[in-house]
């Protein structure tokens, strides 16, 4: 099993961050490596939305990494599952209010099967790099004007 998580405190309210995370189209604003992303089915910002996503893989080659929003608790949690591509982790964003700010944790988990277990160290490193991009999300959210 591979697991990675990262936490940041963002100087924005939980509902603003939640709404931003629920719309998968915003991923390209803070996650490097996304080549393309589009809504394939469902409604933007709603549980069940399925996003078609292509990311940079090893050697820069394109890899499918479509994902679906599987759980949504307003202001508290957004969970998703990767449903296409060679690795299909599950993950979530967990929000808690701290005064005028929000503590946000991003966690990914992956259970490789068969020969994929041999790639576990590479998968682990990739997941750690992915969750660390939460620092970029913090920058994006805090640079946006407050309505």
C-alpha cells in the first residue's frame, strides 16, 4: 500500500475552499502536470461528477487519470476516486475551521495489485509529490480576492 498526506492552513473560510475543490476544473490552477481536464458527466461541483483528465506520466508521456467525486460534505470533506489510468488511488480533502482560516489536509491512498506492487516505491514518491502541491493551492486561494 502507498499512502501520502500533506496539510496547510489557508487564510480563507472552509466553504470557499470547499467550493473551489468541488469543481475539478480548478485542478489545473494549482496542480502541475495536468495536460487537460474536462467534465465528462454529471454537474460541476456536485457529488458524482466525473472529470476526464490527462496528466504527465513518466518521461513526460500522457496518462489518463480520470476521477470521480465520490463523497461531499459541505465545508468539511471532498473525496474522489481515480477511475482510469495505470494507478487508481482514492483520496480526499479534509477541511476544519481554525478562526478565520481553514486547515486543509490532502490524503491519497493506493493498493497496488500483482506486478504493480513492484512499482510501489515510484508510486509512493509520485503521491508524495502530488499532495505536496497543496502549498500551491494555498498560494492560489490566498491570492484570490475575498468576495
